[in-house]
C-alpha cells in the first residue's frame, strides 16, 4: 500500500444478520476489518435485507440478530468512530438503485452467475427460488456502488458477484456518459476458510458445528472436545495426521505462539501426543480469546439503546452518502425533476 | 354504489410514462378517472419506473414523457385537487416494498403469470428478459398495496396481476398476524379496447396508428383518412360491413349523438354511404373532441414549472401515505429499530 492510495480506497463489507457471528467470521473477516479501519474508509453493512432473501417467511431470524451482530462487531474491536456500521433496511437508496439496475440485467445472466448457482443448489430451492434470492447479486451491486466502494473483501468464490457488479457499473456509466459509479475489485484474503468443528460442513450455528463469539466457557469446552481430529489416531503412541485435523487447523488460526504449534505438530506426527492433550491446549487458547470478547459482547447487549444509537448514527451517515449516488443515477436516467 | 362505500374505496391507477397518451387511453381509462375522482379517493401513478423495465437502455424515452403525461391528465379534466397525481420514481417506499415482497414470490410463480407470459412473447425478450421486467408484477403489488388501494381499474387481461398482488397481501398479513395490507379487486370497465387506426395492432404512437391527445388538426385529418374500413366496400352504392370497420368503432366511441351513428350504420350496411363521408363525420367529431384538449395541453406544457409543482405536491402526499404502509410492513418483519 502506498501513501497515495490511503485516502482513496473505500471498503464495503458486511454480514447477513441471520445468526450470531462465530470464529469463522473472526478469522475470515473481523480481524481483517479491525486492521482495515485504520487504513481505509470502511463501511460495514448489517445486511438484513439480504438475510431476508432466503428467510422471507421467517423474518424473526433476521430481526432478532441485528443487534447481536452489532455487539459482535464492537466486542471484537471494530470502532464505530473509524468504521461506519449501518443497517441495510434503513437505506432506501439501496432498494431504489436495485430497481434501476434490475432493468439492465437479464434473468439468464443471473442464472449463469456461478456463486448464485452454487447457492441455489446447496439450498435446494429448485424452481421455488424466491425472486429476491435470484436477483440478490443486483442488490449487492446496489450496496457496493451506493458507497462508491472500490475494494471488497471477499473469498474467491465471490469473484463472480463482483464481476456482475462491474458489468452494471459500466452500463450505468455508459448511460450517464461519465463515470458516476466506481468499479470495484476484490480484496482477497490469504486466510483459508476455517472448517467447522466437525470438519464436514460449512460452519453454521444452526448445524451446531460453530463456536460463536458469545459462546460460554462450557460451550467452548464441549465444542473442542467433540472436534474432529484424525480418526485413525487410536492410541497416544500412534503417529497422527495433521491434514484435516480440525484441532490443528484451529491451533494454526488462533494460537498466539506458532512455533509452539509447529512443535506440537511434529510431536503429533511422530506419535506420543494424544488428542486429549492437543484439545486441552486448543481449549485454553480459545477460552483466552473468547472470554473477553464474550464479556464485552454481554456488556454491549445489556445496553441495547447504545447499540441502536451506534447503528442509527452510522446509518444516517450512510444515508447521506448513498442518497448522493442515487441522485447521480437518477440524473443519468433523466429522473431529476425534483 | 351505495353511500357507505363512497369514502372507503381507494383507487390506484396509472400509466407507463413511455409516450404521450392517445385516444385509446381517453376511452379506456381517462374518461373513467374523470368520473371516479368525484366518488373515490383516487391516485394516479406516473409509472416511470415501470416504463424503465423494458427501456432500461433508453431511459430518455421515459424521462421525456413524464410531464407530457401530466399535461395529458390535466388537459382532459383530471383535477389535482381531487386526484393525487404522483411520480413512481420519487416514492422510495415502492422500491423498498418491492424488495420485501420479492422474497415471498418464486421465480416460477412469476413465469406462470399469464399477463407477463404474453408480454414477454410480444416483446420477443426470450431469455434476455430483464430481471426488472419479469419481476414487475411484484413492483405493481408494491404500488397497489402502498396506497391500500382496493379498486384497480384494469382490463380483464390484467386480472392475473391482481391475483398475484392478493397472494402477496395474504402472505404479508400472515407474517404480520393482522390485516396490515388490503386485498384489491378489479374495477372492470365495460368499454371495449379501442382498435388502432389500421385495425391491426395495439395502438401505439411509435407504430403511427394512434391519435394522441396532442395531435394537431392535420394529424387528426390524416389519421382518419388512412383509417381501416371495409376493404370490400369498393363503390359507394355497395353494402358495407360495420364489424371491424374502425371508422364506425371510433364513431361508437366518440360521436356525441349515438342515434345518428345508428342511422349511419344502417345506411352504410344497405349501401349508398361512402367511406369518404363517414370519415368526414368522424374527423369533425374528433377535431371537436381533441382541439380543446390539445389547446389546454399546450398551455400546461408552456408552464412546466406548474406541472412539476402539481406532480411534486401529489408526490409529497403519496410519500406520506406510502411511508406509513412501509412502516407497517417493516414492523411485520421486525425491522423497526428506528
């Protein structure tokens, strides 16, 4: 990063408000955001509208998690004075931009989007896919462009979403005859996706294979105890395998002393190190990590008025920014009568 | 109509702002609206957003017609003190409601909508159909419900749209646990659709087969002269056919003396009445009808600030109404933090 780019890069990131955040979020995005807020203009969108695209009939799942997610952010160290934290459903410009962009994207283009294709398959929607779900890449393009964000922290599975956004940006700029919207690029993380505790599925609280940032001491302990290791490592003296061993993956991700982790791995591979021991080491490390986060999280959640205030203030700022972009797009369409 | 319903019926109607209004609109909806505004709470939506659903790449076609359409309304006698005239793109609640409803309607349900099916075929979209076009029934449901409209003046080809709206109403009310949205019904007109002057296609200014409300004397004259009659009525003394004879359809629709029209028909059928004569009679009648409308229309268009003011005032009123409904829907989804 050069000095000249420090003040021009604008980051948009966010989370679907469909559950409390967990260690996967911590490693995959939260830690990065804590760093980025010091370097860039960063906005975090609490994506309740996107959460509804596959929870339309169960909106409480989304609504009940909004303040939890804000508490998670503050608890890990996201500073609302450095990062704008805002609520998607309270930013009308995002819905309005989605309407404009929808006229420039074909249904077949949406159906070809590999990210959406995979998600449709994994959710087994079939033909009953809600319109809002198929079209959510358009809504996401509205989110990104409304903040003139040019750097989007994503995994490489999300690259087709950004390509779709940039197609829309180019179409709108073509209609406007000038660059009113900004193309974005991925800020790819070098962190591998954290596996679930069972080593099988995508981490999800509802599947009981995730350790949330609000997990209590007992939950952490139980989660580590039930963690997937090496199924062929039957006796302590046997050599064990590191690859696919979730305990070691978590030690890689969370243990503060990576030299010590390297030693443990060597010991485990040559035999003589039991899973009970590695799990105890991991548990201690996760308790150390999560305990202060959980405590801060509980403090924040005991003062919901403060969380609402943080979100409201961020949303007001975001409204100002996104309304300006909406006005530019409306002007490009000639719709600026008043 | 009974007295008890006079103040409870709410009408929403509107036009896509994709061209100036023509005699088809006059017969099919404008005359009815002039009556209805005295009986009901009536809102007319200048549907610029819907106009964009198949003009996304040519937005000027929509933008340039907004004030023309408002001038058409005022020129025919729609009174902004009785009817709320408002602009779709300046009502954010409509876009936001569309987003919520989109999560409750499947793509296959949209593809089954017969009205949309026909329109997709007639526009030859194929798979390149814009997302905004396939999903416009959802946007239309947002329009209708945002005003709590219960009576929608439509042709019977639009009944599937209202059924789709009512499905959404029931889903939202189910989520809310109470009746926050109102089911609508069609206010079917007993007026047949006015044919195009060539008797072939749907009337459309771009196809040159429509007489607009701003047509000048010469345009009216030419349109009537080129009107489709009875192709087998070669000599004046021959018996002529009334059915499919556009001149007589227009005389039915516009001549103030229908007994005289009945006499003309009889004469034409028994022979001895030439098309030149019937066209002269029709032309005189259309000049009488359109001349004052055109003059008022021109006066209004010479004072665009007034038209903008009318539209702005109506839009402000509409914003108040639609925001209340949006708040109800957001509350139903639990999204009323601030």
